[in-house]
């Protein structure tokens, strides 16, 4: 853990693959590409899934500025016969969502107890992938999560959880980050790189696991 502590947490550039299981069965996969973009960090995601006979494809792009604060998000999704596109523009105190459930742009303010926004889209990883690095940069402070496709905001809180049961296959050096709120989950991540190795959503009997070549 000490090796990861530093003034400027960051996400290493590269390509990261994950597979999702639901009730013990493979449900989908996603690939995230992290790259520097003019001094910002850009995370691009391409995801596919199939559950209950319904196919899903999703593409997302999340831009993180100074201190890993999100500044822009764009998503394009197709599920069954329905398609959706969303865009989110963020400042330090406001987030404007366009193209979600509400046809008009919606602007959200930070919760009173939050210092930063995060962007989390159900079924996709881009926003969740960044959480270990962001929470380290922000000292595990509470955040306001923007959920673009539903056009709403939620409050999230974080806590290190050294007593969490370690899933089989998670590296021994990994540490656990608990996320409390409407999307309760545990993120197991490498403290040296801040890259997640596994996401556990116990309430849904779902896991998302990193695929290592």
C-alpha cells in the first residue's frame, strides 16, 4: 500500500480487459483503453453482454482532468431494439446531462457533503475503473455520482475494507474498496498501479474480473 501513496495518483496507460459473470454464468466482456490526451486521462470502453436473451453493446469515453476529476463523458448504447446516446459536461460544481431519459438538458449540483463528481453508468466500467485512483487522490471523500442514461444523481461513500473476504484468484497484494450507496460493491485493486482486478456486486450475485494475458 505504501508504494501507491503519492501526491499525484494516476492510471497507467494501456488496454485492460474484463469479463462479467451473473449467477455464475458468463454474461459479457469489456475492454478499456487508458491514454494521455493533452495532459488529461482518457478512458475509452467497448462492452458487449447478453443476459436473458437480450444483447447489449456499449461504447463510452470518459475524460479526467487535473486530480482525476471528470470533465466529459459520452456514451452510446444499444440494448435489444433500443438505442441511447448521452453526453455529460462537468465543471467542479455542476454536471449537465444531455440525451438521457429527459429530452432536455439537465444540470445537477454537487451534494452538500461532496467535493467531486464521478460518472457511473450501469453495465459499464469506465467510471468504476477510475474509482480507486480517484478515491486515493480525494482521500476517500464522498462524491456525487452522475448516472447519465437515467438522468439522475446519487450520493456515494467509500471506505477501505481490510476484512473483506478475498475472492479466489484476486492477487494477495490487492486491497478492497467498499462503495456504499445505490450501487453497493467492493472493488479489489492493485495498490501499486491502482488498476482494479475484480468488482464484486454481492447483492446481484455478479462479478467483473480482469483478464490477464
